[in-house]
């Protein structure tokens, strides 16, 4: 979804060989976005949590933060408002 939302220059859809998202994972890896499924195709179909989303968005913004640092980065930049209680 991120690659589509950014209308990423240089992304070329390719026919998949092992997984339908091969092209996106290859592009994300080239852009140095965090991709836990790049080396493990089985992980590509697993849901991701908010922390992983924060890491991907921070990476797409050009910084390499992990865990709560990625979340704090998004909050500080106004890209997220935090979790709603309840």
C-alpha cells in the first residue's frame, strides 16, 4: 500500500515467482525500507502491527528508527496521533 500511496518512481511491477508481492518487496528493499518478509517469504502473508507500520513509514521518510523510536518519530512529525483509549 505504501508503494502505491507514494506513487513511487522506479517501481516496476514484475511477475511474481514465489509470492504475489515479490516486486513490491524487491523495491522496498532497494529503497532500504524495513522489510521483515524480504528474506522470509512465509512472513509476507502475516499481518503487521502498528510498530512495524511506524518503522516502514519512518523508513519511507528517510530515517531508520525501530520500535518505540519509530512511533515517537511519527508522533513528533504529526504523522500519527497515537492510540485512542478503549
